[in-house]
């Protein structure tokens, strides 16, 4: 497919899937208009990269639907200079969106093959503000804590304790909570040893293992 064709599909995605559904933050819309989503899927999926649904990325995992990536990114209240921890690197697409908006991104993945692929793509595009960690995301990455924002891109039964502890006071965590079939996306704001919890709607993610 030609570059211009891919660019048109990307613009169309921003208009129809994001703006029309209420994504307003200019930083988010600009990031989606810029990041080449087709480079985060294999060549057989490339033609579907800008469609309104998730896609398989191998090892039984998926790259989330563009709108869901936008909704989660917007809920994190990011801006330049902020430090964000992502759990579940997967294809690295969400990582790229975060790296466009935040100051520094730390991303954890426990399937080495996916991590190597994602790192290859992101290095190739030229991001220099991403740190890749291989390990169990439920433990977070205490070495660089606390984080202004934490994004979990796989569904958990409850908020992992280590992740809550690694969140800055006043910081925001976005996490899908629930079982295999019924999940809601939550925006958690850490406050005085507890948190405020806001339901962003029903979603379906692969489980946090
Ligand atoms: N943000 C990704 C979506 C990835 S799907 C993207 O845009 O492509 C969720 C990812 O979480 C998968 O890659 C899966 O391997 C990873 N994952 C699941 N449980 C994990 C855990 N305990 N630790 C680290 N990564 C985990």
C-alpha cells in the first residue's frame, strides 16, 4: 500500500473513530495522526490497521481498537515532562502514543518475543524516551517509581497492590477490571492512602496473567 493511502486511512480514523466519539484533546489527536499504526501489525494485517477494531499481534494477544487506546490515553491527563508506566507493551502502539505525549515512558511486557518486536519497531521509528522492561507487570517497576500515571492494558481482577504503591499521590491509573467476559475500564485517582474510582465504560481486554 502507498504511503499517501495509509496517511488518508489514518486521517479518516482520527475523524470518524476519535473526534466523532468525543476525543477532544489536541495532543491525543495529533499523536494518532502521526503514529504509523500499520507498522505495529504484521504485513497480513496491515490493510486493516486503521479499522475500528482490535487486531491479533501473535502469541494470543491483541492490539487494542484505536478508540480505546485514545480513551485510555486521554484519561491519563498526560503532558510533556510526565512519567508514565505502561503494563502490557504488546505491539508497542499504545507505547508510541504515550511517548508522543509524555516525557518518559516505562513499559513492561512478559512475552519476550512481543517485547523484542515492539522494541524493534519503536527504535526504528526513533523514540528515545522509552525504557523496556521484561517481567511481570503486576509488580510494576519500582526502580523508577513513583509515576504520574500508570496504564494497564490487560484486565485484572483487582488493582495490583504494587502498582497502586508506585503511583504518585494525585496520580492517575487507568485499568480494565473484571473477569474474562465482563470488564469495565476505570480511572483511579490516588488520594490520601485511598482512591477515587470512575467507570469509563465496558471493555474487553486479554487477561493480566
Ligand atoms: N497496549 C498493547 C495491547 C497489548 S494486549 C498494544 O497497543 O498493542 C496486553 C498485553 O499485556 C499483551 O502483550 C500481554 O502479553 C501483556 N501482559 C499480560 N499479562 C502481563 C503481565 N502480568 N506482565 C506483563 N505483561 C503482561
